[in-house]
């Protein structure tokens, strides 16, 4: 079995989660059994809805908190009717607005607020119980009640002091006792004094053997405890981001990214490191040898793959640009918007569609309104992208850091030329300067206006000067190396070496 460890997942997941979902599909196809372990708490959503959303099977997912119960990863199927059956003979009034319902029990001074999975459904995700104006409990459901939270009034606020996790039959599996940032976990005959200990206990209960592989996708917080209990399984560390600080590195010392500092220091206990690009692989190996005097096993395996190359059925929309990412500050979508406005002075029908969700959405919407470009710059939301790229003429990115760039890979898989900055490692992997796009030289002191000017210049050049058909052919050629069959071979070779 291959166990993959991560922290969280969300509706607007990062590249790490999408990389894991790609990996899950590859491992299925090559016949390798795999589990994906998530250790964050998800009080707002059912983890199953989020993991299914990006392509995991329920049977592949382990959630830290239900691992110690017999409750399975499953969609929410618990209904209002089932909830009402627990009320006994109590009289109540019922009201509903959208995805929220309310039960009022006037005789007992209690009311329930019920959070449903959506506005059209009667499926219950959680119930908040209020007595005498004070929140006292929250119950969480999938096909049964999976856990409850207990609250008491403190400083005029509801204070969470306990969680109780249940088995399918309603019996208590274990309890979490909470005192601000301190937690303890009470099992029958066992007391764990931190979440790290809980994670370690999970790993110990997997009963790993030398036939198993543990891959850690995020090592912050729990990397050390996972590695401590993983033996005798083989251990792999995936490198999803820049692994060192260039500005704090000199001939004598290197400053590793704090996410990777511990697993790098424990190279003797790591069987392999995985980078997503050859450029990062080569640099990492040189740095290990230079600064640590060792040559660890580092392999390059793309974090995504292309099942097939995509070709437009009816031609591409003229002078259309696409970008796709989380709407986060580090993606600098605002630079792209401003660049397109500038480029429109020379390419009158240029357009930009922005796919994705995230915290910057409202700010970007305000910028579009301010610049008056809503007719040709559109926020498209979160969508399945498989058949979308091929309708556009080029992909643009303003990110200044891209460990791999799944969207870059998907873009060239649809033959798109790509415009981006000359930054490690994704842009350098997928863009061949002047052959299928442009890598714009950039430095830390370059002002925003200069960056947007250069982006706009390349947009205009692509649509008015260079041979786009040649660029398209070159993108398709580069994409061949990222076809699923090629990535599967890399996983087979690695696992044959380690299992």
C-alpha cells in the first residue's frame, strides 16, 4: 500500500491537492493500491464532498478523525426526516431559508439551526443547538452522526471544550478535550496529549511493513512524527515548491525552505525525494552534494499528466487569452488584467478569461469595474478545465513562483502558446523562449508597471508578429513527454525500486 500524507483540502484547493488527485489516478491505472491521509479538521464541509470534487475515490481517503471509528468516508445522506425522528414527542415549529433550516422547541427554550448541503436538498451536514440563548452543541453528519462538539459560555462567547467521535451505532470511539490551543485525546486505556501524538498513533495503527511506501506531501507540523512511526516502510518526500531561499544562500551555507528543512536533514531515513521538474532535481542534487556532502535519491515525476492531447473542433476564439489558478495574491491576476487593458490599444479584440476561485475574487472584480474592461475580461469561476483550454489562442501567467504548474501542462496539452515570467520551475519547463511562447526576464526590484508593460508587449507580439501556428505545433510537441503513459512509466520504475 502507498500512503500519501497531507494536511487539508478545500473547494479551491492548492496545487498539492490536485497533484495528489492526479497521482491517485495514475496509481489506480498501474494497479498500485493507495490511500490519501488528511489531518486537518473540516467543520464547515464534509471532507468527502471535497475529495470527490477533485477526483479521489471514497475508498482512497483516510481522515485522521474518523480513522479511529468505524464510520466510512461517505457523502451526506442524513436527512431532516431522520433528524426529526430523534425529537420524540416534543412539539416544534419549522422554518427554512435556502440551505439553512430552524427548529424551535418553545417548551424547552431550545432551538436548532440546521445546515443543509445545498438549497434544494434535505440532507443535513450539521446541527447547532442553542439553549437559553447559548450555543451548547454541534452535531455533524454523513450517513450517521460522526462527531459532536460541546460548548460552554466563556467571556460572553461560545467556548469549544470537547469533541466526541462516534461509531456507526452511536457508541463513543474517543474524545478530544480542548483547552484553547491545548488538546488531549482520550481513548479506552490510552491518553494522547497532542495532535502530533494522534497522528503518530494513526501511523502506528497502519501496521506498516517493508512492502509499504509512505509519501509525505506536506511535512509541516507532522512530518517528523510520521517519519518516526513509518518504519519499516519506505519513505518518500515530495517537493511541491521552491526548496531553498536564494537570497539567504551563499558559497558556504544554504537556507532550506522550512517545510523541507527537517526531511532534508533526515536524508538517511528518506528513500527518495520527488521533484516535478528536471531543473529542480538537478539543482537539489547539486546542493545536497555541495552543502551536505551526500547524494540522495532524487527522481523527477511530473505531478500531473495528460490522458490525451486536446484539439479544437471548431477553431479557437480569435485573440483570446486564458489563465487558471487559485485567485490568490501570489498569482498576480491583477497584473494580467492591467496588461490586457494595455494590449487592447494594439489588439482591439483581445480578451482574457480567468478561471478559478479564491480570496482575491472580490478585489479582482472591483479592479475590472474600475478599469471598465468587463466586456473582455471575465471571471469564469471554478470549472472542469479538460475541454476548455483548446478553445483559446494562448495561456498567460503572472505567477512569480511555480513549482510545476498543472495549468501550464494542461495548456500546452491543448496546443496553447504560453506567456509568463522567467522563474523556476514550471515556466522554465513548459515555455521554450520564442518557440512556444515567452519567458519574460524579471527581478525583485522590477516595478509592477514594468511587469504589466512587458506582459502586454508579449501579448501584442504573439498576436501581431510571431507565427502562432508554429508555437502551437511546438506546444503539442512538448506535451508528448507529459502524456499519462510516460508518467505511469516513471511511477512504475520508482515503485519497483522501493517496494
